[in-house]
C-alpha cells in the first residue's frame, strides 16, 4: 500500500551529489538531552533500521511513501544527461537489502542487485549493485520505504537507467535519469520534464540510442 506521508527535509538522503533526507521532524526534541537510560527519537529510529539491516531485511515489506522534495533539473538536453552518466543500461531490479544509517544520518540505504539486459554506455555486469535513491526512514507510526524520486526498487518493471558511480563502489540512479519501459505511456519521475517531448518509450529509446552512438 502506497501512502503519502508528510516529511520535513533534514538532510541525509544522498541523491547524485546532493544530500537530502525527509523525515518527521524531531528538531525540537534534539535540543533536549535524552533522559538517562533512554534513547532519543533519532537514535530510536537509527536502532530500528540497524536491526532491519542486521536481519538482512529487503525493505520491500515496508509500506512505500512518497517524499515531497523540490528538485531543479540541471539537464536541458538528453545529450547533457547522457554525458553526465557513468553508465546507461536497460535493467530490472532484483533482490534488495537495507543498510544501516551512515554516521550523521538517521535513514537507512536500500541497495539492489539488478539484472542488466543491455548496456548502452559504460561497463556494468548483470548482478551489479545499484542505489535507487529509496531510503528507510521514520513515518508517522512506523518505518517506511521513502521514495524521493518516485523510483521504487521493489517494482518489477524494466527500466532505462542513467547511472553515476558512487563513493560506495556501487552505482546510483540519477534522479533525473530513469524511465519505466514496456508501458503504453511514458512514465518517469514526476519532476523530470526532460522526457516530456517524447510520445512513447519507443520514441525515447530511439533518441537515446542516437545520442549515445553519435560521433
């Protein structure tokens, strides 16, 4: 079940070069030290996510929730997006795993293995690890799988992915560079207007192939 959950942007959601995280605000509580023998709200969230990671949970059993963030698309052309990508592939998400929050954050990362069907740019083997941008974080009453870009690593669609190599020796999906394929209409991230001029995924794929194969 997909729910829309209000969050306050606190920092910690790493997408491309930006660091953003949307969670229920605990800023007022952070100003007060926790009582002896108790955990503060942020540490409670961190501990709960760490327990999921320790249990090798995949995160797909959590309810998904859209994180409302404002993005500014820095790419004016398909060529700009392609040139800023370390790899461009056709792939499908497979098994996913929750990783515990990194130091200074209270959101868990979700990494996924992918089946690579075709490599258009760069080098990537099937079974490579990808971060979709989804995070495990605190909702109103429980942990949720937060989708900041609309891309869900638990979906089974074939995808066109524009990827950047991350500091974690994995690939990250560019938040402006993903499209679901095999559907009657073109569906991409709601804030990405770069693909709006293409009437279908077939038309877009033709344009991508022409772009990456241009001399």
